[in-house]
């Protein structure tokens, strides 16, 4: 939620910041802005809309400064407009701030400052923060770094901030709590950003700022202190991210690129984790903590959105393969519910970004109550990855399209490996089942490739249903979460109302919606629920619903009953969600494109939800 980029060095900062903002645009795209020094004074350019709108406007100013800060916004306080866009000035216009997060006690601070004569131009909590820092500076006469420290000790909420000040025009001050901030260290230059994507082109050496830390960057180097003013030696890490991974690579949208990357990303999620000779599973990140999983009284899977759907798939996997009690929780509900948690519970937090505020809070709660926390994250070094006791990265590579696709299949792949490893250790998987699962996993990347070859047919179906107003998605067992995921994909990028249900639930209410105008998507592969789902299809056809069925290759029965079929290869039932979800991703994508939607940056959404 909101993207931050700042630069200090010898290069012209404006083009670098604009490029960085475009890379970060997936984090928020309702408005953007930059602040740079030009002719000895601090200038701010802000614009509602995409970064390209800002670029068009500010380019005319011919900016040449070599220090600057930039921000792309996802509105929380105040509507998206030019005034509420960041950066925000202090009242004397000598300081500018960019902020990602929410200052929860901003109203009380604002009231205090207003009584002292501060006038606020925007509706944002962020503008209050820079005025607060300015006020502390004036009241105490302390240098900026100290004023920031005093202010942040009083602030409640989450923030990643960067401040540029006219009084120290060759210095950037940054801080974080709850929202990510990474500092790239180049040759005599520094890059501060919400994630490494705008940095990787220039340097691979980075320092991740921790919560409650303040960074001061200037010609003397990088200094990090915490809110108690204790200095810390920066820990420089090398990032592995490659530039191609964050570019479209010839695809019209990141989402399509990411859908087509799945044979590779799923293979990467398994790479090195299955010993070819012995079939033994090895998840390095769990080493030293695997016993906790083996002894777990209960596994609680927490996540939001698509990650929660991956958790629902995993519920079936862990129960079936490892015979352990499983609960799946929306992180946002779990964190406020006073849940009963035992010291021998294991919580598995699932998150692509590793920054989702509700998931992080759920982890902290479960940790306080003594549970062991495992993470299944995609973003390396992210807050969630660092907050967990152990975990397994999904290695899907950066996912930039707001709609999650390859992250989901990689999450499910890793969770499948975890469930198999646990079941094998506990002796709850018979040898022949184990062999079947390993064969299924080995065939998976190729089979995903086969499904992707059907894209043309799926596009034709999308064309027929482009202007449908509603969709119902139905599945049973492991395909019920896939139905939820298919419906979520469609609604978030095409803005069509869609609902996912367990197919058997249909007759308890949703069946009332069925008529000749209602498209119903069935995930009806040949598995243990096949006969049941065939009956459910008949129930819909009897009411004239238009049925699109995802079926197993060679199925002869269902194609005779339904309007459209999409075939997927036969696979092990436990692995089949990784195939059945692919046509649903493609269908949503093509419908959204045909409706002229902004597929990678759908309205009202942001990729990384760092506010609750
Ligand atoms: O980064 P996370 O996996 O924690 O994000 C959770 C959800 O915000 C995310 O899955 C969201 O639902 C996606 N936009 C769905 O496509």
C-alpha cells in the first residue's frame, strides 16, 4: 500500500524516481508525487492518477537535482486528489515527507497542532506527521534526526517515511515501523524504497530497515539508530532479484506473463526440495523446527484473499495426508477474536507479499500465546518472513499484477510439500500414495504447460461471456477453494459480481439465482466427488443455467451435459487444484481485457495491503 522511492547520489534523481515509481505502482496507483531540490529550494510536484500523468506534468520543469523523494499512493485518509498526494510539506515548506502506512493517533496530534496555529492543506494523516516533526524541531531546537525520533516515539500506527529537508539538502532521513523500507547501497549513492524492485537495476547490496529504526543517509554514509537512540551496524545483504523478473517480457500485462510463468514458478517452488534418488522431501527453512510440526496438536493456517484460499486447499492436504487437526482463518478475524491458542499449536502464515498487515498482526498474537509460527512467503526478507520462527519461501519470483496467480500455485505447491513431508514422517501416507504424489508433482510443470496451450479456447469462451453480469463458481473438496479463487479473480479484475460455493451448498440458497442468464462454472474433474458433481451439474442444467465445466481430459459424460468444457490433464486428486485453477485465471484475464479493464492495476486495489 503506497510505494516509496528516494535517491541520493550523482545521477539526476527525477527520471530515476519516476522509473522507480512505475515499478512500485502496483502498490498504489491513485496519485503520485516527487520532491526535489531545484535552484536551492524544495519543489513538490503531485498529481492525481497514474505515475505517467505526474511524469508528463513534472517533466516540463526540466528537473536536474541529484537528490529527491517520490511516492505512489493508495488512499487511506482523504480521497485520491492532487492535494492529498504525497510528498507533504511542513508548514514552512522547508521539509517534505513521503509516508506509507497509517498514523492512528493523527487526529489528536492534529488538534494539538491546530491550536498552535498549524494549517493543514490535505486530509491525510501523513501531513500531520511532518508538521509534528517540524513543531518538535522548533520547540526543542533539536536537529531533524532527533526531532524525528521524538515524534515517532509518540506516534501510534504504521509507517515507512522518508524526509527531505532544506536545512540538510544532501541528506535523507527514513524510518519504519510495520511498513517495509529497504536501502540500496551503490557506489557513492543510496536508494530508499518500499521494496527492491526500483533498486535492483543499480545495486544488489541492500539493508532492510527493521521496525523502530531510523536511517540517516548522507555523504558520510548510512547510519541506523533505533527509537532509543542506540546505533546499529547496518547488515548488508545481497538480493538475488534479476531485472527481467520485474519486466513484462513482451506480454501485454504482468498478469498474463505471471499466468504463463507457472510451469517455471511451480518447478522453482519444488526445486531442490525433493531428493531424486530417495524421494525424501527437504524443506531447508523448516530444519530445526520440523519437530514442532510433527508434534503439533493443531495447525492453524492464516492469510488473506488468495493466500487464505491457498490455506483452504492446504486444510484438505494436511488432514488427508498427515491426519492432523487443521483450522483455516482469515487473519483479519483471527487477530481480533481472542482465539484459543496452545503452545503446541503451529500457525502457518501464508502471504505473497509478506507485508499484509492483518497477517502480521495474527502472527504476533499467536506468537505471544506461545504457538510456533511457520511462514509461506514469496517476498524474500519481507516482514512476515522475518517475523516467523521458520518457513519455506515459495520462490515464485516477483508477482506484480495485483491479481495473484503464480503466487497461489506456488503457495499450494509448497503447502503440498509440507503436508507430504509431515505425513511421510508420521507414517500416515502409504507407500503407493507417496509414490503417486511424487509422480504427480514431477509431471505438474508440464501439465500446467498443457493447460496453458488451451488459452485460445478459453479466450473464445471469455468472448461469449464478456458482458455477463454475474457468475457462480462451484466445486467440491479441494476444488471448493479453487471455486472461491476463480470467483475472486473474476471480480477483482473484471468487476463482475461472482460467487464461489461448495457445489453441494448450492441447493441451500444460491440455486435460486439460476436461470438462463446465469453462467455457472463447475470444477468437475474425475475424482472422488465426480458422481456428486455430475448431479449438481444436472440440477443447474434443469434450471437452464449456462454451464462451463473444467473436466479431466477424455471425460465423455460431462461434455454431453454442459455448454462449454475446458479440459485439464489427469493428475493425482491432491495435486489437481494446481491445474484446475489455471483456466479460471485465464478466463478472468480475458474477460477483463475484453471489458477494457486495467488488468494489472484494478480499481480500488493495491498489491500489498499494509493497512488493516
Ligand atoms: O500478499 P498477501 O498474499 O498477504 O496478500 C493477500 C491478499 O491481499 C491477496 O491475496 C489479494 O487477495 C489478491 N489481490 C488476490 O488476487
